[in-house]
């Protein structure tokens, strides 16, 4: 057993403390979990890509998960946080291909499929767990013995089981459909893997000549943003209700440049308001055109190959698609077929991994039929079986599910789960020989290579070359990690029965559809249960100016650099403190500095208490309960404050208001405990031995529970301090990570006494404000006058020494304020008003103070005028983000209050002069 460190050095050194605590946790397997009689609280990690290194988004996501799982563990749940990594599909293959080129100057095709995969697996074994080790460094209390990888045996078994089941149920099919094709990655992408970016492009108006004039019409004009695809046109379409083209439907056009005949068709899918109302139909390279072609049985001509080059289009063959665009436009202009060009802003789709502009194209791919799966997920979400935090993401998800298309799950890469479908070579040869009259042997879905074709007995079988979309395996994650693929029977699979469904999923909003919605669909389909009851959606981390962090902008904040500079707890607390569900975080250096300062405050606070308390004289809680009549009003106030905060933290966690909980604890610790209670406790500790004993018990009771409440947010420093207090605490848990948070703290506030101390705080706060406004030196002890009701004066007279000590005052009297005083009016806890005044006779130079305050008043007045101009501008208040407008209004309110106080101070200084005259 590690011996607790009871000696706290003068200064806190995060690195030393963190190393010792981390070693201590490893020895106790903090985070380990096995099914038992307790209620489970399971979380599965959003598995990071194995190519990844810890960035600030990871730090935020995993800090929030760790805060939640530690809270669950400390409140009595059997908490299980399953870690793991995703194989990453396209992204990982791209990274390793670049590495291969750099190290060996070879392409993957030089190694062949088997050789390249061997190279990739070797790379994965050497570096693939880097990010998991970094997550350990920031204190993530996962059950590391349960670490999974989407391509390990357990998860792969789930992938093959799910694919084969869906295939046999008719929910997976292979078809020639329009897909999003990335010419750089040479693979299909799902719709939600395409990122759309606004492009300043052009809208070209092209003349398509009629084969025979129709009345006075000799041509028709179509508008397009992609003139190169006209080479694959098989029709021009108009809306049947568009009167401009009445009589033209059925006529024949001559396709410019290639002189091919194409018809004019009418279809409801045409937007009559776009361009000229007539659109070119390129079925093989546009999803809407694909549907129009199916409606009218038009031919499909694929004129752009998988590398993004033109094919089978005469003189344009072999050109890059964008080079072809330039050539086509120039040739049309030369032939007088370009009517006009106008600037046009539109969204252009790009690959989410390499940013290459995608090419819609027809391709034989594997798809999942989504309609039934999506409807079941939508019904579960609408019924509240999955709750979103914040709730607005529920409606967004339902809208996406309502408009879902079949999911393209095949990828033309090598890294991933190879599609478990086998083709009979003999059957294929038979089909080719009959030119399709004989379909050959049906495909065989099997996780392993079948011995023979069940249809014809042939032993020559070839596996489908494609791999599955990485999101297919991720969609199974909440149950694949518990061994569903190996044993789907919850009667015998104890982990699956106990931990599934999980409690909450913590994720960024950018993968709600890519991942979260699909997990809900798959969980319902395969286990008849939603995979989690709650989805906590956080935003992305941005810089101080609101820009997304990127290497190209040079605004990336490295979380490991911040842990080295400020300590891991400072990083975690800065992120948690700033977190608001669904909102992006705007991080600055000040956030980390402030969090570091808070950790130092916590350390110094504990060190002070530890140094100034006698040895333990008994159970602190029992002492407080037994000696309740000896509690000071400060004791009553802090006990009530702690009880109130503890209840609020519990409610915050239940609603996943992590940032609210962090901010509440910060204020309670720094302001309530350190700034006010500790100062009052020093006075009580100097009283009788009996009073010292009771105040010591209160100090330790409050400190113990503050450490417990803060532990999920700042686990290293709180664990370090907990062990230094061994023997002084009521909870004898050797590790704070294993201690229990009380369901309810036993000492609610005595309203009268706690309220009286609250009045003292307001009085002293006002006196301190007055001191600061007139910049009185620390060693100055001005006289104080309190003007208040007789009843309140009678109560406060007993605490004269407290007021003098806390306000650094010389004397205190009750009555009307003295001449040459500065005053403020406050409201006391009983609702009565009190005037608090500070005698300034001989302490300030009235003339100099008037000049200084006048300058400050002028600055505040100018500042207010600027804000009022912005707030009066309807363009700003209607277009700016609501939080920005609210923030400006808050600043305006504060500045206005400051102006009013400055006006009062100047009037008081003027009275000094009138009295002297």
C-alpha cells in the first residue's frame, strides 16, 4: 500500500503530483468494472482514429466523458467507460500511403493488396495506440482492460454478423446507383461524408440547337454550373407546367460539340425557377438527372472516369474534368453557342477526408436500405427513448431521418473490413458466355471463405474486392464492444446483458448523423433496444476570434503543451468550465491561466487548513451535529452554502450541465470558502478551545466535500490533496476516485444565522468597493458608519470585530454617515436597506480624485455611447448571434452601473469642497 503524503510543499508542482497519482491509480486499477448487483452506468468512447494524436477536440470530448463517469462512480453506480480506436478507413490508408511513399518511394500497388495490408498492420502495432496513451495522461479513467479496436477479432465478428444478417434480410443489396466519388481517394462516399463549401463559380447559358425549328424557335438555352458534363447529356428537361416550353416537349435537339441527337422531356423534378427553366440531363453524373433518366428510360453515358478524367468523348478524352470545362466553354464560345456567363455562388461538395471536389457518378456499390431502419429510429427518438442535450438536436436528427437515402457502404480501398461476399468463378464465366441470359450463381455471404459454391459445387471462389465504410463498424460499437458478434445471446453473454444499453453518449454535433443516428438504427434492429438513453452534444473548440482551429491558420492549441505549462487539471477544468451543451468553445490563454490559478488556490487553501488544524479529535460530522449550538453564523452559512451547492451539482449532472457544475464549484470554492469563510474561521479559531474544535470540524467537513465534488473535474490535484489529509477525514477511502459522494449533505442552512452572515458579506463587499474606488492603500484604516434599522443594528453590533477585520477598517459606529464620506446603499438579507459609508477625511486629495474620476467618467460615457449605437442598429441586433447581442447588453448594463457610481463619487467629492467653503 502506498503511504499517503501528509506534507504539502509550499508550491504545487503538477507534474510530480500527477506522476505519483497516475502510478497510484494504475496500482488500484481505477476504472475497472465487472457485472455485479449495482446499477450499471456504461459509456462507450467515440473511438478516435488510430492515426490521431490528441487535439483539443479530443481533450474536450474525453474530459467531459471522464467527468461524467467519475461522478457516476462516486455516486454508487458500477461505472464502466469502454475505450478503443477506430481503424479510420480512407483517412488511415491515406496516411500510411504517404508514409510508404516517404519511406520506400513506393505506391500501395507496388506491394499488392496483401503486402500493403501487412505494412499497415505493422504500422498499426507500432503507433496505433498513441492517442489512447495520451488519453491516460489527461486522467481518463477508462476500463483499459476492455480496450477495443474496430478491426480486432471481437468487433470484426460483429461486423460480419451484422452484414450477413442484413444481407439475408434483404436490407443490403448491390446496385448501380449514382454515388459521390472521390477521384483522389478513388472510392465512393456516403452522402453525409461530403462536405459542402460555398464556391464563387459561374453559371453558363448554353444554346442547344433544335434539329428542326419549332415555330420561330431554333434553339433552347440551358443554364449549367458544370459545362464539361454536357458531353454526357442524353436529354434536356423542362417542367411540364412551364408555359415557356409548351410545344417543345418531344422535340429533338443536337448536342453541341458532339452533334448527338437528344430529346426534350418534361419532368416534375425540374425547378422552373433555376436558370432558364430548361436543364441538361446527364444521368451518369448528377443524382437528380439520374432519377429523371429512370423516369424516362434515358441512356446513361459515363464520361468522367474514376480518376476525374474525361472518357469516350472524342477530342476531350483524357482531359482532367476541370481542364475540359475550360476547353468546352472556349469551343462553345467559338461556335456561337455560349449565350452568356454570369457569376454564381453555389455549394460544391468535397471529400471529407482529402477535400477533393467529389464527382457524382454511376457505380456498382453496396447499399443498406434505410427507410425502415430510419423510421424505427425516428419513432424511438420522438417517443423520448433517446434524449438529446440540448434538445434542439432531436428535431434536427428527426428531420435528417425523414429525408434519408439508402446508405452506400462499399469503399474501393484496401484497409477495412472486406465485404464478406464471395462470387463463384464458374458462375461468372457462364454468365459472361451467355451475355447475361444466364445470371450465373448467386453471391454467397460468408465471414470465411466457403469451401464450394452451394449452387454449382465449384471450389473457385473470389471475394468481393471492396471494404465496408468505416462508419458501418462504428454503428455497431455500443454492442460490438461487449462481444455481440461472438455471442449475441444476452442470456449467456453477461457483459452484453448487463452493460447494454449504455447510459449516455458524449459527442460533437458534427458526427450526429454520420455516427449517432446510425448507432440508434443498428441498436434497435439487432437488440431491440436503443444503444443509449441520453446524447450529450458538445460544440467544437474555436480560437478567441471564433475561428475553427486548423494548422493552416496557425491557431491550433496543443492540449499536451497546456498540460506541460499549467498542469492536466488546469486543462481539464478550463474545458469543463467553458463547456455549454451544443455551444462552441472560444478558448484563449486566459482560460488556462485562470484554471491554473484556481488549482493553486485549491492547493494553498488545503495546505492552510492542514497546517492550522489540530490533530483529529473525532468524526467531523458527529462533532458538528453534537455541537450545533456552538456554530458561528459563518459556520451556518458555509454549511448551508455547501448543502445548496451539492444539491445543485447533482441536478446539473442529471441534466448534463457540466459547465454549470464546474462554474458553481469554482465560485463556491474560491469566493464562498476561501474569500469569506476562511477569513471568518480564522477569527473563530482564535476563540476558546471548544470553539476551535467545532470550527475545525466544520473546516474539515467542508474541505472534504469540496474535494469530492471537484474530483471529477480535477482528479489529480484532488487525489493528491485527499491523500495528504489521511486520518483527518470522515471518509476513510484510500483513493478519492473510489470515495462516495453523499446523496445529501446533513446540514441545511439555519436561515436566520446564514442570512446574517450574508448581510455581513454585503456590507464588507461594499466597503471594499469603496476602498478600491478611492485607491486607499492597504495599510489605511478608515472609519466606517452603518446607517440601518435599529433591529439590524442590534444584531450586527455583536460582529463589530468581524466587520473591522474583514473590511480593514479603523472603527465602526452606527448612525448617520460622517462628513466627507463616500457611501453606498445595499439591501440586507431581511430586505431592509443599509447605507454603508467610509470616512475619507485626510485620506484622499479631493481635487486629484475629482480629476481622476472625471477622466474615468468620460471614458465610460464614450464606451456607453458606442455600445448604445450598436444596440440601436437593427442590422446588428437582428443578424448577430444572440449570445453576442446578450453579451453586449450585459456589458452595457455593467458600464451604466459604473457610470452611476462615478456620478455619485463626484457629487460626494464636490460636497467636500462646499463644506470647506
